[in-house]
C-alpha cells in the first residue's frame, strides 16, 4: 500500500510503500522529534510508489521525503483518508493499547450510548499512539492538539483497587 505521512511543522510529506502502513507510521512517529500525521493510504505497489516519486521529483528533499506543495496536497485530496471509522474493530484495539484501559470500557467509549466517554485525553492518547484524530479532536489542527495536550493531558487509567478484606467477626 502507498502511504502519505506529513510533517506539517516543517512542510514535508513522506510518500512510501508498506504492506502495513499503520505499523510503519507508529514506528516513524515514535522515532520522530516532530509530530507526524498518517494522512492517506491507497492501494499500490513499489512500482506505483516509484511513479509517484518520479512525478514529484522536483519537490524531493531527501529520498522519500518531499516538500509539501499544493500539487502534492491536491493529489492527496483525491485519495482515501487514513482516518479509521470509530466503529472499526481495530480502533478498539488501538484505544486499548493507547490508553491501557480494559476492553469493556473501550467498547463503551465506541458505542452510541456512551460516545461522550471518548474524551479529549483518550483522543490525545490515540493520536500520540498512532496519529489518528478521533472523536473530539477529529478536526483539530496540530496547534490545537499541542494546546489540548498541555492543558488536558493524555488518558491514564485509574489504578485498580485491591478487594477489601473481610474482618473476622
């Protein structure tokens, strides 16, 4: 699959190929000193990747990184968004991994009845875990996210309490 990962803070986009672009993105985000966003994913192979690299060669910065110019932005707009449907099973797994909460609590967050439980800290945890903007931060800019992270923080599960001991009567 072909993926487009942006580093908007520095006006760059990586056009790459991977069998598992979301996993590739997570690794890149972990290693990056700046925020990255997995913007687009589309079907394609290494030949398609090469063709895109040739098409945008005039904007190449280094290897698979290009200056994020309007021409590339316009091409990206024609491709499917990399954002997942919140009802997607993999999002459940992502929320569990990003927040450390239990499966039943994560399921509640994704249900219509409890959608309000998808809080800013949970959405931030998911964003910093894999770059997806969900729930209350779905349309947030990178600047918005930085402010929300500073003042709201990321989700941390409540510590589990040990069961009370019964006193002998």
